């Protein structure tokens, strides 16, 4: 097997069935919070927690069905890059919330 053929074999990570399953789960996890908000089924903290849980599940579905975090020659590097990305996102979001809350108190 040549290097080019070996590279092509690693590019085909998932099957169509896995992609369709991930897509359907993603749509369901998107529709649930939408229905809860539009039909006023929940309010306040319960609604916020439900939306956050659906977002986390959506994140996991994207990772495992589409980004293939578990697969590859070195999945440990994928996980380390993911953790670093999560740290960056958390820092940006937490900093933005902190600045916005400080700005709201001053005015």
C-alpha cells in the first residue's frame, strides 16, 4: 500500500449510516430547545439548564459523529487540542460575561 493510498484510507472515517445518525440526533437536539422556548413549556433557570444540556449533548454528537475524536493514529493529540480549544473558549466567554456584568453595574 503506497503512502497516498494509506492516506486516503484514513480520510474515510465514517460510514453514511453514522453520518445520517449523527445528523438526525443533531436535529433532534436542536428542535427540543426550540420547541421548549416557542411553546413556553419552561421558564427561567430550568429552561436555561435544559438548553445548556442540549448544547453539551450537541457538542458531544459533533465530536464523535463528525469530527471523529476517537479515531486516527494519535487520538491523544486530538483530545489535547480539544482541551486547549475548550480552555480558549471558556476564557473568552467568561471574560466577556465578566466585562459585560461590570459594565452593567457602572451605568
